[in-house]
């Protein structure tokens, strides 16, 4: 308790707060975006770990404001550079926008969206691959279900996610419209930059420079931009098995399910991703 009190008193004085957030979505390129941005000379290269997850986990938030600030460099070390918290769970949990607004005010926010069916399948592949991973922290999030079992259970009326060690919600995490509308209740639209994973794949540097414009910093220097195009992050080290016929049927069902939801997203954003 004493340590927490000291942190809460001293860290707001000496520690730099984040200047912008990358809020998700999960498996939509947040790791890549973060690692590209921290190479920019006007952004602090905080390489220890990108995901503080202060607002997305009750056990983290209960540690207090001082604990959150402990994850960022000092104001002296930061200088005029920007700091970032990139936690892809922030877009998903309903209570997060209100907490962010309370603590960080009208901070700039970046969201990256991915076609929801491929996002769901990629997320399942990741969690399903944790069975034999050489990392005790990740292994506890292993999802033993097949993809079809997981999706069928999520569509069940009596499904209770609390029986699992993590709220996988492969379907729910792709309902972007309700997630963004939740943020728009607390933040003006011009403070939230919405990107898509396809934008990165089609034109990485142009997309990164649009982020720079949003953050009011210079574009990436040409030599740095050239080097960045050769880099890849978090591509998924799990073995990608051939999609089974059963999984193909589930994927088709999900495409039908998301079609009207995607239309609502396009109406909200004013443009289409052609998902």
C-alpha cells in the first residue's frame, strides 16, 4: 500500500503519460503498427512491451495511476517525443472508453480493423496453438476447442465465457460498429483514426504517413521508410494447417452473419472496405 501511495504521488510528476493510444483490434496489425511507429524519431522507442492493458484488465487498473505511469519513461527521457500505449483489448471492453476519457482526456486514438471472419479464424489459430508453447504465461490461454466448436458455443444462448481463462469471443470482437459507437460517446470522431489491415498491405508507407499527419509529426524519412517496408512483425509462428471442410462451412456461416454488420460499419465510417 505504501509503495502504491508513493507511486501515485511521485510518478505523475516525473513520468510521461501516453500521447496516443492504439486500441486494437486483436489480430489486426497493432504489433506491426507499434513497431513501425517507435522507429520514428519523434516517437519514444519504448521496446519493453507494447501492451500495458491497464484499462482492459481490472487487476491492472486496480493497481492505480502510478502503476500505469511506471510503464512509461520519464519526462526528461521522453523530451519532445510522443509516447504510445498499444493495447488491442481496449477497443473491445465496454467500460474502457469512459476510463480513458477520465484519466487521459481527449487523447488521440488509433484503431486498426480487419475483416472480421479472417480475424476470428486467425485469433482461434493463435489461442489453439498455445497448447505446447514454451511460455507459461501464454500457455494458460490455450483454447482446446476446434474452431467449429468455439463458434457454435459462442452462438449458443446459454454460453458463459467465464468458464474459460480468457474472453476469446471470436465473433464478438469483430462487431466493430458497436465498439466504435461506444468510443464516439466519449470522443469526437476527429480524435480517432480508423485504419484497416488491408491499407497496410496495399500501401504501408502511405498509411504510416497518414498516421504521422494524424499525430502532427513529420513523415517518415525516405531511408527509414525504405527499410520499414522490409520488416514484418507478429506474423504468427503457429503452424497453419489446411482448412478443413467443416471449418469452411463455419467460415461461410460467419461471412453471412457479418454481412449486415459490415454494412452498418460502412455507414458509420462513410466508406466501404468491401469485406
